[in-house]
C-alpha cells in the first residue's frame, strides 16, 4: 500500500519543477529563452530612458512557453505584452499568440533554425485592421539575444525597432 504522505510529497516536488517539452518536440528549440529576466535599456525619440524586461516560463505541462514583457520608465512598471509560444500539431509549426495592453492581437508562424527565430506576424487592432510584421530573434550566446521588428511602409520592409536583451538570472530561493 502506498503511503499517502509519500505520494503527496512526490507529487508536490514534481509539480514545483517547471516542465519542459520532450526533446523531440519542436518547441524544445526555444528552451534557451526560459529562466531569468531578459532586459534591455532603450532611449525613446524624446530622449527618455525605458527599460524593457521580458520573462519566459514554461507552462506547467511543458507544452507552451509563456512570456510577459514590461516597460519600466519614470512612472513605474507597465505590462505591455503577454503571449505564448506553442506547437500547432495540425499546422505543423510553432505558433505564437500575443495580446498587448491596447488589445492588439498578434498571431505568428515561427521558424526556428539554429540560433535564430523568424516570425511572420499578423497584427489585428481593436477595429479589425490587420497588418503584417516580421520579427527576427537571434541568440548571441547563452546570456543575450537581439530582437528586430520590421513593418511595411510604402510596400517595403523597414526596421521598426532593434535592440539586444541581456539575461539577468533570478536569485534561487533559500
């Protein structure tokens, strides 16, 4: 007979650990993003400094990678984006769904090749207007990645924003 206390302790220890997808799951290619806080310090056109912080964490079942992005300026932290990466089994690709604080929905098809993630995004505003966007994330070693977003202007792809995130490790609980 199993001891109920032992079963509970074993279950709690396993539940406390973040699950990762199996190694053969296409989503495993994004595992390097999980853990710590990724941060970048940006200057706006008005000269004001803004800190962007991004955290990626595995869903408890390991079949999705969740993220949240905060902008931190003089007024304090402001949640800007929340999203999730997942593998879509019928479409046979990694997908991303993101919603920002203005209610803009972004849906993406993600291609992971080596140290680069390429996203073909479709954004939809509250009035139903859509527009394409391209994002490229390039890993620059274990503790940094570059982020570059492109939008269409006059039929041409132009850079909208580009910067580099650096990882800040979380302190381990004592």
